[in-house]
């Protein structure tokens, strides 16, 4: 198996670590644990997925490791504790890097067996003014870290100097992760390209009578054959009213001829996520009323994308999309009243329950604050966000005047957008979303 599974050069991971250490205070240390292996059932494990912060700083995809960043440490600032090579274990699970090779392969200063961490790490913590750590994500490791600190405090009478405080690492690191590098954008372009191919395949494969599961299989097949090992999140394939369940993942119902199907699915490539939603007719042809409601959501999607300009506040695309959808629902007599009153009372939330955007990157709901000092933050070049307006009209809605031909429709159109100096760059433009494009692609299916 390859020891590095990323096209991002190790020099970039080193730059990330150096950038983080420059933000740390004097006499501080950062402790970042890797993810551990989780049991699925009995002696079967879940497919391992590295902790996102750990991966961002190392590119290392093995479990049971700890990264240490210790600015100005005489014997090396960047240290990795990881599993040793073990012939029997590698026979079953594949080759390990091992601490001896970690320094060269990962461009680190030093490496130690993780089994020696109890003997080595307390000495590295002693005398530091501040420990940067993200508590809560790895409770078992948190307890070990607190134990090491307690052991130092227990020796204060003998001259030991315990760390002064613990400080949240995520504020510094997650701000760094928010702006993507050129190398990250290349990986994300490929992830979105593969994802768009999967959505196109699903449109062409869709036929009445197949199950949502079978349609999901078409997506996953395309993702994997193009190089993505897994999805970025559980696929949502909702036919008919199932599309009104925002996080529907049962994907077990049979697709009916006169229904729409909503697919929210993206691949994960080299730990970077794509996140795309398309809604299309099972039969390959929108009905008049389906097309009317779909066009409202599509226009909201396009208007929100156009609003993704450098300097625009994060919520501005949502506000634009919301205005378009409210006007559209008024035009279809689904909403009643005046736009200002609807906004003030938020009566639109019966049909428009979620916001339009979230950050995208190593996590599908990526890190980074949406507000700075209490105000929505401006969009900046290098940020990647989703644009995903949606309208949902469950059959059981209490809105008495809603015609039957609108009930049970759930429509969302989602793209991934890179902010650039020149404006929005739609990474997912290859997945059809215009009505005529969707119908033409489905007609051309084999």
C-alpha cells in the first residue's frame, strides 16, 4: 500500500505546521491526536478515516498517533508518536510507516513509538506556559493528557513546573483551514469532477421501478471507479416525498414514474469533500408544476452564486436566495402575504427550513467561524462554500390552500463555489441543473 495517499506535497504540510507555530505564544506546545480505530460490530472495524485536523497538518493516514508542535524545542520542533513496524500486524493490515521512517516520509523533525509516549511526552509538556489542544473530540486521549499534566503537578515540590494553561487549538487551526491553497483547490476540483460524473450517471440510469438503493449504487460505482474510495457523507437519495426529509438516508423506497428524486451526494478524495445536490424527474420529464417549482429553486441557486463576491458577507448569498424563493412561492400562490411580512414572521420556514451555505473542505461541513466579532464575516478568495437553496412541501403540511400537485415535492439544487478575486468559480458546473439539460441527458441514456 502507498505510504502517502495525497497529491498535496509534503512541503505544504510543513508550511501549514510552521504557519500554525508562528501563531502560538512563546513557551507553548500543541498536542494533536490522530483518530483511533472504531469497532463496527464484534471484531469488525469501521473503515478508518483520519482526524481532519491531524491530517491537515501531516497527510498521515494511520491511527493511534500523536503530533507534537513545540516551537524552539532544541531537539526538534515537530515530533510524531506513531505505531512501530510489526510484521504480524502488517501481514493482516498493511505496511506501516513506523517512527524511523516518519521523519523522512512526512518531513518531520523526530519520531517515537507511540508506546513510549507516557515516558517522553510529560517531559515535553513540563515548563511550557500553554498547551494548545482541542478537548472533547477524543475523550480517552483527553484523559491521558490531563493525567500527564497531573503527574507533573504532583512533582511540583521537587521542582517540576507544570504547564500554565490549556488553550483551544481549533481557533487558530480552523481559521488556517478556511482558506484553501492552490494544491487543495486542485484536489477539490477533482473531487467535484468525479462527483458530477456520478450525478450524471445517476440521471442516465434512473428509471421508474428501480429502488433508491439501486440509484445510490450507480453513484458510488462512479465515485470509486474514478478514484474516490468513499463518499464524503451518507448519500441522500429521496424519491417523491422522501425528498422532504432533509437528511433522508434510508434509500430503500421504489421510485415512481411521476415523482421527482432528490440526490445529495459527494465523494471524498484524498480527504477532501464534494457536496452536490440535484433534483430530477424519475420519468425523465418534469411535469408543468414540478418545473414551475424547480425553476424557483434554480433561480435562487443562480442568484446566490452570483452574490458570492469577495467582500460580500457570508449570509448575503442566503439572503438573496431567500428573496428569490419567497417571490417565487408568492407567484405560485404557495405563500400568502407581503414579502416584508413573510421575512419578519419567518412564515417561509414551513417550506424553506434551512440556510443556503456552509464551508467545504477536509470536512463536508468544514471548519471556520461564520461570524467575526459578532458580525457575519466577509467572503475572501480561497474560501469554498456550498450554495444549496431548497423548498420542501410535505403532503401533511397544514397549509390548506396548497394544491395537491405541489404536495410531496422536495427540491434542492446545490453547487460548490470557490471565491476568487474575479468572483465565484462554480466547481460543480459539470452536473446539469437546467431543466432542458437534465431532460436531454436523461433522453440520451442508453
